[in-house]
C-alpha cells in the first residue's frame, strides 16, 4: 500500500542529510497521498543510515497507524494539524538546521532583505510564539501545530506564498505540494536565515528591501503571469 509514496518520503528524508539540514535523527519529512488522504512519515528515532523505504509509517489524519511496524515520528501530530488546516499542502519537513533554528530560538521572524528571499517567500518568514506551559505539558506536538496555524491565521498568511515557519525555542517547519518540495523549501529557509544573519552582522542598521522588489521577484516566479523558467508544454 502506498509503495510509491513511501519511496518518495524515504528519499526526501535522505535529502535532509545530503543538504546538511539534520544531525543524527533531528528531523523528519512526511507526504500526504492526495488520492487516499493518508500520510506517510519517517519512523521515530530511526537512523537515516539504517532506515529503508519499507520503514516509512502510514497514518490517517487522526494519527492512527494504518501500515508499518515502527512508531511514526513523534512530530506526527504537528504535521497532521498542518495537513488538516491546508488541503493544498501535501508535504511537510521539520528540521533543527543551524541558522534557521537560531532565529527560532531568538523568537524572531526572518526579515525580507533581498531577492533570494523573495524568490520563495512573500514577506518575512514568521516565527510562531512559544508554547505556554500548559500547552507543553498537554498535547505538546499537536499544540505545536496549533501555534503555527494561529500565527498564519492571525496575519492572514497563505502557506503556498510563505511555505515555512519557525516555532519559538524549537525549530523549522516547511511546506510544499509534496515531500520533495517541502525539503527544497526547508533548504532555502536555512540559506535565507544564514544570509539574514550575515546581513545584520555586516550592517546592524539594515532595513528591509523594497516592497516593489519583493513583488517583482516573487510574482515573476509564482504569480499568475509568471515568466521565470521554461513554460510547460
């Protein structure tokens, strides 16, 4: 069941290592199968070097294991809250990559400083608030998903325009139309976080780049009249 999706999720998880976004077992990738609505996710605490595609775990949107011998990632409830809120998202990546997580630990949005940022994110990359004590002591992973949704809904953000978020004192969650795209966006987030850190180091008084520049670079790639790249035949 879902053999193709398991292979895709397995390969996407290996990309986290290849892209130097994780150490040990510090991250996970999932994908929602559009046809069945089921979610395939990395098993909890299993080394990337040892796992196989068959180790991927299939769950429903309530978190019930449908297929798999191993326990799903402990972050599964966070992924599921995102999937339930946004049908357009079919891939979620979670990492603790160094630069992006540093912004998360500082509790700061990553400001829009240049065109590399605007090629992927329409505006600042948001940092969701820290969980309150009762949220941590309760359904922690589910509540992590809920604070992400709270930030997006409060600011009217669209996840396909801002395909990633930080969680205060925690780490990175990135989204996409599938597992591979979510890893791509997580990789871009790390580079943008690094650039923003270096930008502020060079000029602590730096201002955000012009809105017209943001519009131009985002919309030429993602807008209704996008012209970046090759037209699909």
